[in-house]
C-alpha cells in the first residue's frame, strides 16, 4: 500500500494514498484537497493576525443554514478567554475567534462550543452569569457576536452557546431584585429559613457550606458552587419559562447548538439531600425542549456528572424530546475525590464499552478526553514526556474518534498541548485556590502534584499559536500564565508538518465523515481485562446494498513494546486505514503504537 512516512522524525504518522478507496469510501480524502505548504523554518514563521473583515456569506441568513448532521458532526470547544486576544488586553475575545476561523475550517470541525461570554463578574470565569442576553465587554459586543455567527456559517461552521441554567451570578438583575425584597424574584432562587438549613446541610462543590446567610432577609440562599453563584429554583415555572426565553433569544441570532452546564442539578431531592438527578429532571428538560430548541435541528448536550446509562438513554432518546446527547464522565476515572485520582485504563475501557453498547440504537454518545474543567488530554491519558507526547496523543485521538458518537475537541488538544507546573501565585481557578487553602495538612510536594495533575488552570493556559514571546495569543502578558513549551508545541509549526498531531486530528475528522462504520457500526471490546492494551471492532452493514464494513483498532497503551494478542484478527482482506507509526504494523507493537484497519465486503 503506498505510504508517505517521514522517517527523519522518528515515530510519525502513516499517510496512506488518498486515491485509494475501500468499497465506495475514500480513505485519505483531506490530503487530496488541502495542500500543506512549508514556509521556511518554524522559528521564523508567524500565523498572521489580521483585523476581522465582513465575510462574504454563502448564505446571508444564518437562521437558514443547513442543519448540522449529528452522526458526522465534530465539535471544537473554545475557552474564549484563552483562545485569541485581538485587542492587546491579554484576554481572548470574540474578534480573536473570528480571526482564527480559517484555522478551524482547515481542521474540519463543524461546530464551535463557546464557554460563557455573557456579562459576568467572572468569579468562576463566566459561569456566574449576570445577563444571559448581553455579551461581556471583555469579550466584545453583541454586534461582534452576530458577525462571528455569520462568518462561521460562511465556513460551514455552527456556533454552540453554553447555557448556565442551574444558577446565576448574585449580580444578576433577578437576584438583586430578590435581595431588595421583591417576592416574585425571591421565588426564582432557593431561599430558606434557619430551620430548613439546619435540617438540610449542604456542602458546596467548591468547599464550605452551600448556604449563604443574608442578614437583611434573615434567610439563606443555596449555592452549590461559589457564594456568588446562587442556585435557581427550577420548581418555579417562571424560572423554566425564563430559560426558554433565553434560548429562543439566541436561536433568533442563528445559534445552532447549546451545551447545558450541570443540567442534572436543576431538579433536587431534599429528603436525600441530593443536589442532582431529582424526580422532575427529565420532565423539566422535555418542557424546555418543547418551549425552545425542540424540532429545529439544534444540537444539544447536557453536562451530567451523575448520569448512569439509563439516564443517558433518557436524555438522548431518539424521539428528540430531551437532548441530542450528554457528557458523562465515568470514563475519566475521577471518582469521588478527583484530586487524588489516577487514570485507570481498565475503568476507561469498560466505561466506554458500556456507553458504546448501551446507547447503540437507543441514544447517542458524546466522545471527549478533555474540556475547560479537566487536565490536558495527553497529560491525563497519554505520556507527555517529549519523546512520547505526540505518539501517545495520536493514539488516544484514534482510540476515541473511531467510536460512535459526537467527538468534542478541546482547544489545543489537536496540538497535544500539556499540563504545566503551577506556582501558588499563578493559580487563577477559584476551585484550585480554595483546595490549596483547605489542604494545610497535605505534604507540599503532594499538594503541588495534585494541582499540576488535576487543576482546571491547566486547560485554561493560552492557546499556543506560535513560538513567540506570548505564543501568538496576545501582544502583552496574558491573563493566565503561558506554558513555556509553546516554543516547541504550537499551531504554526504543526500546520506545516504533515505528521503532526494537528493533521492526525484532521484525518480523523475526515474519516468519520467518509466511513459509515465509524458513524453507525456496532462496538465490540476485545480485551476488557487488559490494562496495557486496547482493541475493539466495529461492524456495520449497508441496508441498501448489503455491503458489510468492519473496522479493527489495536493499540499499545504503554511505553514498552508489547505483542498484540488480537493481531491475528488482521486478515488479508483488511487494509490499513490509519496508524501513528510509519510502515505496516507487526505483531509486536512499539510504545504507544496504534493502528486501524478497514474491511469492506460486497453484499
């Protein structure tokens, strides 16, 4: 099979012949369309930042852009504060995102999920919303947001907004009116008297009591997160109606998707002190669906830390009455105490197999390794030592993206960006700051290890665009510390190198769109009891032609060469679809080697 390995770089990316087809499906479609010019040495190159210009729209009416296909959609998450600064204030903004739409189109993603850009005091980096209909001036204006929506649509990319529905900022107009004594708005929040609070002790997720006393009212309000984030009372129909109106406002602006923050917390069960998965949860979501986004081709995802498989099936059932899918975090292995958790490959494989098999035909899955609350993917799952960082990052990308569901790529994941070491004064995340303050009895070295391994600031370091002083993110000192390895790990260098992680992700996105077995095939885990390897098969039959498609993935999860027990399943009829080492794989897999084969039999 014709290949184009770059042997000079060591373990690289196996580039198969773009002209080959298996069945009626192309193999390496993207490389026949998008040239990859080299423009001189990496340290002399810059990705030029130009002022945003009005787009020439393929469709001047973003409300009427074609619906995005859930089966083949790939979503890219942007943390706007850390993506691209366009005005030199050290903080990312909407115009910065507009400047990078060409990069995102080259990657091939279909939708951009933006974490909150609403007006906010930013006690929790925007998840404390003060106005759901206003853009925070630090990010730009509503007009610039409308321009982003239109310009993204011109690239065939939709925008997904983050809806923080469980709580508002205490600076929100509703809460301010509640504090002023308005009983209508007091009913929007969970205000309780001393007797109720004594009988229902709640611990905040960020530490300390979940109840905050208001002397002027002689009552407490509930905050499951920071005291500046007051929980809304979803048992009040007026609150549910307000949230539907918020969503309809953004639908009117051309938004194509919504991510619902901690949505499983909107129904609570006080008898059990359960702050999530309450008795009315699915009723409330169905009501919201019917009153806003339902039946409009909108992609939705709910963040559900506590959802089991039955809940996931309900959330994403095929009648479309709730969400398209949810985020479930079981595969991450964070457990009840995320700070002391270590990655467990067995738990990952078993959780993913449960979700792949349990949702097949009766729901839909989200696929993700990282987000703004999680460690960098290669540091958590792979091996971020320089000699193995790219190879292991490609492995985990291949493992994830060949499963059924909608992949989410967190900004910088496609570059294999890593965690960094944090000094106490560099921390910006309120959760990490509170945790550090609460752990006076923990050995300093262990506390530092935990913050470096798990702290949310890892995911929020500025996007690494080039090797310049501020990584191409800004012209000044960023709001949060850079990762010093941006000199080696950056988009500028990887765009020009065909065997880079960026182009690995680009190929995986194209393969999902090209091969129905990736989108629709059944899942079979091959080695559920092996912590050092992962192997699985996918099977799909074309209902029209009877053509049978089979996909096989094998991977060595360690830094040691290992024989692959399931290598005998590679038959002569199979063709190598993708690999992260050059050449044809052998039964003894190199460190972090991964390979994917495809077989298509005529019906």
